[in-house]
């Protein structure tokens, strides 16, 4: 066990008869102290009793899972949703009939976010095709995701979905054409719930509703909880939902001790129903409050920067560090130049100062394909590998899973997944990395036969010996042999009745491991991730198909939903398979969710409004669908401005709390589309630069000798290092 500070020991060694509410900034050792307390709880645990630990996401529970007593006792570490599913499975015969489910004798089918969207699509499609939702001007996949999330948030807050339309209509201040949409969404949601009851299915929202209304109030269930659990810990309560807080308050009363851990700067899972204001109600009478605010991550300079970011008028004489030493700010005109500058400075740290790659993280408000491609290319030229962490992206948006979907479409052309020549080129390069793009383009002219049917192109591979020699003369024999193996496998498995998840697994082991294919020899750590995610998705969908009446779910429905951008579930912790010597690139919110400190942070595109503008979905406004919202209030521009200001402040301070030494901030006047952009984050660092300019030497005004000819007015943002190196 790590050596604890005095304040951490107050948490760990507090009497186990007391309940604690521990709060503080990120990086102050709250979880470490809670793990030490968990060890004491397990040691004091009586026979037949258990210790329950909640975390908002499964990956956040690793520290608690590693706590084991000498005799092998562990806590039950889970999420609130996982706990609810377990309890519903256990007590289903007791509550099914009362909850309106006819099949009380069988366990319910728990829908993933993917299967829920496919079922909802079958209900929504007639209305969608009729034009009932044209006012939204969305794609169908976005509408399905927003509708699903609206049901989730209402259930997470414990608000009946039948009040959804009234809640949204009364708060709406935009175009009146949207108002009827709220009524249609409520009707659609109620129809979806009825279908779930008929077919014994439970999506996330129904799980919470049934647990709260039918299981939690039962005295027999409450007695079971008292008999089961002796101690309780709930970490990151600010990221969890109000129903989890209700449960925590109830369990605190029935256990000997409850410990609640709260991050003062948290609250980044509001898009999933998380509610920091609800979490603070756990700090009630009879609960001892403990504050931890001494950072184990930040230098004094970064802490000083955080103070002036929080309050630009913070007295300089009270600062214990130098804020100007904690950041570098670079403003350029053109977007590509911003990317080049950031890549150059990263290379200077890695190759010039020997900084380890795992000490650097690149953060952006949005990691678009354009940004990632530009940045990956620039860093590759510097011999630095990158790894993008973009959670919940649709399968069709990721290159690796898109290649697997293309392969499935070749095996099952009747499933309707659209395939382009570009998809075939990507798939072949992904599976057989023995050919360059130019030779591949010539080879593809005759490598597939095209059958135009009903406006859709079906591709059939041609075996290598049957392709004219003039299209293969530039290809190596190893590539041609590998392609012929791929073509034979596709033709032999065409229209197979074998389940696609097993087909994908067999393809990986039987084909991709052969000479010439991507999985032969040394395989990059991240390569199998696409297969893991895709196979798990297909497997869970197949199991849902098998459990439901025939025709409720079909493979063409799955492929259609994926092609239209269906949001994927999180099946695997993608960040855990990050290659060892690579740089992490992540969305700002996604990076905070990883809860990992880094010595250096690089913030890209500070001029983007996305740093400030909190996306409030038309159908899923976090503020309106929360318990604290008063029905009848208007969500106007002033409320939106105030919320955006608070969100950006919290985001910036949360990022700084996870920064050890310095943050590099980059902005361009023009975005990736060539349009002018400004943001409040840009104004913030402009104010900081203006405040500390009096401490800057006149050398700041010296222009770079090798200035970019396209940017003759570019200032040297690395002037400080250059000046220090000259002994000035």
C-alpha cells in the first residue's frame, strides 16, 4: 500500500462506524485513500457480508479491484447499472408481472445501446419516412441516438417519460416548428417501451424505471440489501446519476459505513445523466466531510496558472509559482501551420529533451478525421507514433471496423451494406500490407467483378490467376498469393449460414495469421481491437436475435443501422491497448474520463468554439432533463451562455489539474475549412498573455529569421527557451 499523507490517513483510518463524504480536486489522492479504507473494510468484514464499491464506469474500478486481503477477500466492484441488471435478474420472477411483463418465468433480455437503436429504428422508420421529423434536418442515426438518450436521461433522473413533451415544450425558445417533434418523440418512446414489455426486453431506461418503481420499494429487497452488505464506497459520485445517489443514501443507512468520493471539478457525464448537484446532497447530516486539496500531480507553476485561470485578478503576490512558466501560447493564421507547430514542439520534447512519449497527451475539442490525419502524418515524419482515443464512434466511421464491415458485405451481399471502391482498397491494405496505394489502384480495376442490382453494387473477388497479367505485373508474388487466399475464403463463405461473429473470428485466426497478412509475425497492440469490438457487437446482437421473436431483429437491420452511423457501445477499453511508444490523442472530455495525469498537455485548436459551446441536443438538453430544472422555465440564450461559461471553466481547470509541468496551447485564426473562428478559450489566453506581458523582455518582438513565407508576421512563440539558451 502506498504511503499516505496525514489528510489521506484521516480518510483511511476514520472509524468504520462513520460515513464520509470526501471531496477535492483531481490528483489529490482521494481514490488512493479510499482504497486504503477499502482494505480496512475488507479486514473487518464479517462472514456472510460483502463490501460494495460503485464507480461511474467499469474502467474506473481497477484500483479497487486490485485491493485484496491476505485471505483473498475482495470488494464487489461494479457500476450502478451493472448492479441494477444483476438485481433485476435475481428478483425478476418477483416483479415481472407487476411491471407489465408477461414472461415472468424467464430472465429479461438486456439491450445494449446498439440493439436498442435497432429496435427503436423498426418503430420509428414509418414516422421517419413520412417526414414527421423533417423539421430536425438530421440523419436517422442521429435521431435514434438522441431519442434513446432522451429516454435514458429522464429515467436516470427518475422523471416519468410521459412528462417529456411538456418539459421540453415549456422550455423551448427556438423555432416553433420543433414543438410537435417533442410530442412525437414521447409517443415513439412509449411505443418502444410497450414493445420491450411485449418481447421481455429491457433497455437502459426501462431497467432504471422498473428498478426504482417495482424493486427498490419492496421490503423483501431492502431486507436482502441489509443482509448482504456491511460497507459501501461510491467513487466519483459527481459523474453518476440521481438514482445511484438515491440508492447510495439508502444503503448508507442500512450499512455500517458509507464512503462517498466527489471530484470538485467533475460532472462530465451529464450527457449520460450524471448530475453533480444531486451528488452533493449525499453530504448530509451524520456524514463527516473531508477535503483533500494538495495535488500530487501539478507543479507550483501549474497550480498558479489554475488560480489565475479561475480568477484573472488573483493577486500576483499570493501566487506560489510562476503562471507564465506553466504554459506556452501559439497563435497562427492557418490551420495546417498550427498542426505543424504543435508537431515540431512535441518532437523537440521527445527527441531534444528526452521526454517519454507516455508523458505527453494531445487534447482537442473535436478529433476530426482531418485533424487526426494531418497530425498523424506530421508526427510520423518525426518518427513518433500516435494513438487516437475516440470513444463511442460508430463502426462505419473507424477504418479498422469499416474494413471488417466491408468483408462481411462481400460474404453477405444480400445484407445491404453499401461498399465503395475506396472501401475495397482500404480493406485490402488493412488485411494485406504488401502493396502501395498506386499499384493497388491499378490492381483493383480487375480484382472484383461488379454486379449492379437495384442501384446497389455487389462486388465478387476474382482469383489472382484469372486477372490479366498487365494488372498484376507490378504486384509482388507474395501479395498475389495472399489476395488469392482472401478471394478463395470469401467465395467459399459466400452466403454462409454460420453466425457472422464466428465467421470474423475464424477469418482472423485462419486467414490473417498466414504469411503476407497483417496478423502474421509481429502484430501491433492496437490491431486486434477492431476485431474485438466488432466480434463482441455481432455476438451480442446474435444473442438478442435468438432470444426475440423471429423478425424482430435481422442482420440486414443491423448492417443498415451501422451504415447510417449507429453509435456503438463500449465493449473494450480502447485506451488500455494504446501502443507503448505512442502519443495519446483524445477529446478533452474523453481524456478527463480516463483520469490519467500527464507531464505535458498539448491543446489544439484553441480558437474553436467547441471549447466553449457545450453541445445541448435539441431532444436531450442536459439542463432541462435534470431534476434541478423547474418546468416552465425558458432555456434562452442567457442560460446557455452562463452554462457554457461554467462548463469551459470547469473543463480548463480539470485539464490543468491533470497536468504536471506545462500546457502548450495552439490556435489558428482559420479553421480546417478555411473559415474565421474565435472562442472564449482564445480570449482567456489572450488576457493571460496581456497580464504577464510586463514581465516579458522586449526580445518578444523579434521576428523569426526563418519565418514562414506565407506568414511573414509570425512571432516566435518559443522565444523564452531561445532567450534562456543564449543566457539572456
